[in-house]
C-alpha cells in the first residue's frame, strides 16, 4: 500500500538504539542491521531506502555505508505483520455508512486501526471482522495485507473521525487508487496552539523522515510534496488557541501535525510535534478530527459523502457552531 495515502502513524514496532561495537567497525550498515535484528539483508536495505536508519544524527542513504566503532546507530524497525487478525465482537464500531461494497466508520480517538507495536488485540479491524467477516478474505484475493484487511487509509490512534473500509476486492482497488491519486476529499477540524496570523492559507512544504529521529516526520527540502489548506474557524482565549478547518491536497504521514508545528501552531495534545510531556486536555486524544470524507463509490460511480460531528469533548471548549458549519460546508 503506498505510504502517501496514510495520515496515520504507520509506525515502527521498535527502535534499535545502540553504540556500534568494536566487532562491527567498518562493517556495512545493511549487514550490521541484519545481524542485530535477525532480519533479512533485503529487509535491512528496505529500511535504509525508507529513511529508517540514522547514524550519528544523519539519515543513512546507502546500504554500503561503513559503520565506525562507537557511532550511534538508530533503526526504526517496521512492524512484522501478523498472519491474520482475530475477530473481536467486544470492540465497539461506530458505523456511519454500510453497503455491499464498503463501510464508513467513525473511529474513536482511543482506537488503533490495525495491529502494531503494543497493540495486537482490540483494534478497530478486529471489531470490523466480527461484523463483516468477508473483509478477512480480501488479502487472500490479492487485495491488501493480512494484518489490515480492507484498510485503504489510516488515522493516528489519538485522531478521531471517518475511515472508509473496503468489503470487496473491486472496492479495495478503487478506494486505494482514489487515495493514492488524492481524489478522495478529506476535511479535518483541529484545535491548535496559539492564533494563526492569516484567516486562511496553504502550507506548502515537503515532508520526509526526520534526520534526527526515524520515528518522526519533518519539513525537509528533499521531502515529498505536501500541501495542507486551512481556514480559521474560531479564535479562543485563555490560553490562546485556534479551531481550524483543514483539507489535504496530499496525504503524507503525519502531514497535518507536521505542517501545523512547522508554522508554530502544533495540534493541541500532540506529544510528538507539540508540547512534549505536557497534556493540554484531560485525556490523551489529539485535538484532531476527520469530519468529512467524500469518495466516488466503487460500483455506482456516484459521489458518497459522510460526516462525523466535531466531538463533544472538543466542542465544549468553544467554536462548536463554526466547526459544524465547516464539516457541513464546501471546504477551503
């Protein structure tokens, strides 16, 4: 699945963080990673190509890079996907739309979409499989991966809102293509730190893996094109915050979070890109919500639009009417 369709934390399972020992002095980095992780050499090369390997604070770009004794090696190890996901009827699934080709759900902020690091059970996928067991057959038909059957895009654990899930191979292929082509429209509402200067604008800044941390993304000149449109919905005081409407022109990993932090207004409660180790709300949610999703229905060809209201816990802070108007309106 193309990584550009993910807004989620597609995240590594673990971080290998070591000082290079004497026996690996002058060893190729791909060989060292394979030895240290007991994964294949080709997997090590793929990690390097994905920007997941950092030596002494710099991303390594060549598999032949020679390590030096005492160097600081960091590797973000991708999750080893499970063979299959077990259905779990105890997982609550908030259904917004259901038909024979797809379902649209409103993900809760504390739900993880599919199994990953530290989240093997109780994921949204497990709940979906209990309701729609045919989703589990899709990977065997060449549509998707066993650990995330039917999933064509994702949301971070702390983000709430709309997610579309395929029920048939044809729907999977169509929805994946729409996400990759950025033709699916996704509108978000966010609560961000401070007051944005302009009433509306575009953050046009390329995003790539951070040079200082393989688990983070960053604005970098060598990154992939990334554009986020925004409009101020309401300005709050005490402390100063802004409720902002956002629309993605592209869909890079953590795009909204990275772009808002880059202009000095990180998403409230974002420990990765904002106020680290300091909760701004009474719970662990990111103050970010996917409120509207529009796709072309894979079978009928009609535009299907779903909406999920700005959550009550965030609406209580103010700007509820403006957020509702944004979700119901036309976007930027």
